[in-house]
């Protein structure tokens, strides 16, 4: 009986964590500004990439913005985030100066990683963004490691590990899930399920198309979430975070979203139709938020236009900063590299 009462109390605590979220005028205006910045920044990145202003791979987040804005309404500043290589939006919403993000894309010394990471490796230690990672699924066990560190230190921080539906096929995921549940790590594993991985649908790569079931064999609490709505994302992450902070371990969230652009800028997108893309665009998270704002008369049309103008200015200033910033000097090759001092093959 006592255990049943305790379980009921914990369940109520998790529910109240989500119910305690307030989606008011300030929330929707904040979401609108955040998502519009992410969208316009990414659109500009696409234009600049075509102009060959920077090279390497470039993966855009357009269409998936609700995952980031919803997250920011549900976590604390001391919580940690780690993700894959579609990572421009994460630092933008977490508070990194857009100028530094753009400079990193350009490979400039003023970038978030001093120009050494580029598009796929954004990082901001001050804001607890532990990077974008290029090896598919590599961030899954790394996220568990960060969560283990917090558990070891005895704080109640939570680590959010983002990965795509393609990365969910990696064997490391199952090893990580087993360890995370065994040790009750304060982690939230989030599948940014944009349906196609690089270019192959979930239906063609898995007998199990409901990816929330991947946690079932480890008895990991899991749920599917509407990733086109920041409200649903915020509520799901709040529930998972409350569970983690209570010492009950990790949660798997299969957040259903959609990228409007290709897997990368080099993707011809022959695996889906224009009609399908248009259907998802009708569920656009920015338009949804803007519709709520207009219905409630929380902003006038002139105020909305002012936000658009301000976002345009921020993006233009970021481009100007990146264009004018210096390239890293040659000596940067020897900095920020871990080396054992007594390594026998290193000469002065």
C-alpha cells in the first residue's frame, strides 16, 4: 500500500510539472520570435551555401523549430543538451549570439568553435550545449555519459539527447538504453523523427514504425509527441524532466516532425513528393503560433512586422560579422587538442 501511495505521488508530480506550464501571451510571443529567428537564419544559410560562402555539409532545421522552442519552455539553464549535425537552431534558441553561429559556419576564428567545427559541430559550454556530432548516433552514449556525471555529482540536472530516426538504428542506442535504465540516469532521449533519415522512410527501414516502442524492452517510459506544436513538445519534455529529477530515470520521446528541405543541401529529395511537403507545411509551427497570437489579439500587425524586421536585421548583422571576421591562424592547429605529455612520438 505504501509503495502504491508513493507511486501515485510521483505520477502526480510528473503530471503537475506539465500542467504547471503556462502558455500565455508572453510564451507565444517568445516562441514566435525564437522560431522566426531559427527559420530566417536557416533560410539565409541555404542561400549562402549556394553562393559558396562556406563549404562542407549543411543540414537545415527548417520545419522542426517547435522542438527547440518547446524544449526551452520546459528545461532549466543548467540542463544539458547534445545533438547531431543538424544543429544550427540549438545554439540560437539556447542564447548563443547568432553572429558567433554564423561565423562558425564560415569557418572563422570568431565562431563558436573558433572555426574548427563548422556547420556540423556547434558548441557552447557556457550554455550547456555539448555539441553537434557528425558520427551518426555517437551522441546517444555521450548524452548518457553527461547524465551519469550529473547523477554522480548529486545534482538534479537533466541531459537531453537529440538524434534522428536514422540514428535510432545504431546498436549503441540499445546498449545505452540498457545502461541508462539500470542506473536510472537523469536523461531524456529525443528522436527528432522527421520521417526519412537521410532519404529512406521509417517504413522501409524498420518493422516497428512507432519508434516510441524502442524503449519497451528496457521498460523505459516512452511516448509519441506532435513535433509541429511547441505546446505538445514542452509538456512532454516537462513530464520527462520531472521524472528524471525525481530519480526515476530516463524517458524516450519520439517527436514526430518534418523537415521541409532535404537531408542536406546536396539532397535532390526524390524520395518524397512536393504534395507531401506541402501537406506538412500546412501544419507549420510558426504559422500555428502566429495564428494563436492573432486570434487573441496579443500583437498588432505592425508589431508582427516589427518582429520580422528585427529578425531580418539580426540575421544580416550575423552575416556581416562572419564576412568581416578573420580566418583562424595556422597555430590554431595545435590548440584545443588533447595530448598526453609523454606520448613517445611527439617531438618539441
